[in-house]
């Protein structure tokens, strides 16, 4: 028994060489970052005497990490900015002598293996997919138009006109101009009942929450969301999803109204709760769409609101020449679709518009009503490209009304049924409105959803439903990804240090808990009590220093991406709910739709290797099948 106690004392008083080296490499950064709070005494621990050389190396690495973090934070002042497509023309895949991998910002990332040789048809959404809107003008327009509807149609006070989209925000003594960055981001959730905006991880744990523009403390968050008897699903109708870029302006306006209501609830007409405010905001946005408020501004000056993408037409032409059928499926109606596509495909506006852009596609379906398009049976109308008039069809074949001898040529099409639709290489696409996926499959001659790739920006309306219901292959466009990749690349050293600090905390916890257990179970001989008590005190002090450094560095890393919400696809170490949805339902994802131009039309995209927690610990995450 005495021998066992001696051996235990020896082990407890002398931490392992591995832990010595790990803590020695972190001790300098902890003592430096915590100077003035007494943590510098950690260096007196005798167990670190053999690690002075590694400490000096770590000092340089830590200084570099701190500098990198600060520099990346300064460089990323445009937090959350949605980068425009590249403005200068680059050589696409067919123009390269040797096919080369595109730059990181132009890459397409693969969640699920996809061989493009098996794809017969490729479809595109229009808004925020083919057409990337300029946030500094379009979202400002959406915000101001929605405010106007709330005042004029819903009886809200005129002081809403004083709401600004570029106010300033004080955080930790720093004034950040919100006109320079986007306060909102995709993937957030609106709690309609409580007036909160929350960010949730893939386990449905709320990691960030704001009531209006006031941050909820961890105690408040846990009490409301994380420690309830039943975990909420955070789905409609109690919650609203901020899952499109168009939703950002209305979400921001909702937060402004929550602030107003909390200060003076009597100012809003018939205020009955935050859910009613959200309902009014949504109704005002819908009214902006119905009365054409937004569309008229865009149609009058497309270049003010829509980014130019010099690779878009080349990309569409490349895939058309590859033998694929191309289709456009958008919720926008013909009049607006015609305006936007004329600008994107030829910079034609006003009276210069024509229907030449239809040669880029085989089929165009407007007014789809996604996501209902993927599950509901709706009437299909043929659209006259001359005047936008709708004509009834029978299973896609035009019907001649009584009193008319024939239909216009652009309506008659080519054949008596949709299954006979066969366009020549230079023919213009047939245009339809409504219908559902069955009609589209017949038009394209597609037998299975796996033969079709659809590219969109809406994780639910474009990607999730088409993937789950029909088995379509999917590609999500995430313009914010370009900025995320740039910041992630600039903070590689910080990420490595965070991993080391996390491992150090775990290692220290294990040693402290073992010593505490030994004291509680009276396993330590009397003559070793004092030495082990001193050792325990040193370990606890060191743990606090490492914890403090880890917490502060994690916050800095979080704010380097966005000072409020952090990374788009992460919440701490976990994937965000939005990131989890992308991982599950998007076969491919990329920053801009025209990135397809930098890859072979016949490319076989290889999915990444899945690995579990034990493989991560064993360092097997890089293994290939």
C-alpha cells in the first residue's frame, strides 16, 4: 500500500512530459495576455523548467498569432459585406490552354459526389442567383419602401421615416459604422413572440441572441431557450427564417420596430405583441412586390441595383454547347424577368430590350411559386413574349380559344404536347408560367430527378424541397462565402492557437480533477500533502489563465468575421443551423453562379471524406477512400 501511495504521489507531483511541453508552449501567451492580473506567477511551476526552448519558439508564434488576429480584424472592416462577382474578365475553363484549379474564392465545394456527365439538364433561379443585387442600393430601397408601406397602408407613425439603415453602434468602446457592413446575416431566426433574433447551432442550441439591438446575456439565453424542459424546433409559424438575402432588410426593420415598441408601445396602432409587428412587416414587404414598388425602380435603372458579372453569359453558353438543356425557373413574373435577363445577358434596358436572351435557355418557367412548385399541382400557362399575355394549355400544349383561328407563333411552340418540345440549337426558349415539376420534367425529357442539377440561393425554396422531394441534384449560391473564406485564410494561425488552447484546457482539467480526487479519497501520504496542494494551486491558476486567453481569442476570432453574429456557417465550434442545412441538402455550394465557368462541364465533383470524432483524435481526418 505504501508503495502504491509513493507511486501515485510521484505521478501527481510530476505531470507528463507531453502536458509539460503543451503547457510550456502556451504559458508565455497566457502570462503575456494576462499581465497585471497575477498570472505571470504560473511560470514558477518547476514542471516547466525543461521547456524553455519551446517557450521561446511559442512566444514568436503567439506574437504572430496576435498580430495576425488584429490585422485580419482591421482588414475585415466590411463585416458581412456581400462581395460582388469579379468585375474583370478572367479566362474561363474553355479558354485555358491547360485546365487549372480556380482561386479559392472561385472554387465550388462538394458535399455529395456529383458526376456532371450524368446531368442532362441544368436549371437556374434568377433573383440572387443569376442576378446578384447590390446591397447598398437594393436593400436600402427595400427598407425604405417597406417603411413607406407601414406608414401609408398600415397606420404606423411617420417617425418611421427617420429610421436609418446606416446608424452607428457602440461595442467595447469601438464605434463601428453600420453603413460599412451588414448588421444582419443569413441563417438567423426571428422569434416572433419574444421580439428576438437568434443564431442557432446544428443541435438547436441558441448561441447568440438579441432583443432589438440589445444582446441577451448567456443567463438570459439559457433561461429562455437552452434550459427549457422541451427543446424548440425553431420553425414556422412561431419563428421566421432569415434564409434569403432579401430578408435582411425586413429583419433589420423588425429589430428597429422592437426597439421602438419597447420605448413607446402606444405609438404603434393596435399593438398586440411582437408577432403582430412581424406580421405587419411581412405584409408590407408583400405589398411592395404586388404593387411593383421595387420592380419599377430596378427596371428604370438596372445597373444601380444589379451587379454585372462578366462571366455569366460565357458560362451559360459553355454549358449549352456541352449538350445540356438549360432552364430558368423563377418566382418572378415575365415582365420583371424580361427586364433583369435583358440586362444580365446584354446590358439592354428600356426600349432596347429584346428576347434574344431566350436563346440561352431551352425552357423558361416564370411565376413558379417555389417551393410549392416541387409538390403541388398547379395550372400551366403559356406566356406570350410579345405582350406577356397568358394562354391556357392542356398538359403544356396550347389551347386555341373559341373565336380565334390560331395562336401567335411564340405560343404554338413545336409540337402538340410538352413531351415533344424539341428546340434547335439556336431556337429561343419556350416560356411558361406556373405548373409544377412534372411539367418541367416532360419539357426536358428528364426521367429522374438525379438527371437534373438546380442552382439557387434559397436554402429552403430552391434547395431543401427539391432535394428531399424530388432527388434533384443541387447547388447553393452563397455570395457571403467569398468574405468568409478570406477571413478564414487570414486567421489560420489564430485557429491553430485556439485548437492548442482547447486541448490545453482539457489536459489541465484532467490533471486537476485527478489531484482533487486524490485529496478527497485520502490517497496522498501526509508528507506529500503540501507539495501536491501547491501543485494543485498552480494548475488551477494556469487553467484560469488558459481559459481567459482562450475565451478572449475565441471572441476576437468570432468578431473578425462579424462583430455581432460571427461566422456564417459556424457557431463556436459547431456548424450553424444554416451551415448544417447546406451540408445536408446542397450537393455543391459556391460564392457565385458563374464560378461554374471555371470548371469542366463534365467534371466529376468528389465529395469530402466524412470522419467521426474518434478519427479526428487519431488524426485520420485526411484519409481518402
